[in-house]
């Protein structure tokens, strides 16, 4: 299997982080889609198990 150099530089090869890797800042966050409140994501703790401290709604992971 041969990949074009452009594909490799874009992360098109195997072993990349995929869509679930940290963003450009390297830090994922949990966000409340209702009020916009954000907290840093903690490894091993799914965002949807957290409740927003401002309004009590469930958080989601921002990608």
C-alpha cells in the first residue's frame, strides 16, 4: 500500500489520532450546549456524566 506524500502529511495514513484526538491547543473540553459553560476534559471521565455547575444540564465533549 502506497500513500501519496500529500496524504501522509494530512494524516491520511494509518496510526493517526483520528477525529477524537485533542485539538490544536492539545486540550479537549466539556461544554454545555445550552449555556456555553466549559470545563477541561478529564481522561477517563465521560463529559456526558458531568452536570453543568451553572444550569445543571448535561455536558458534551467539544471536538
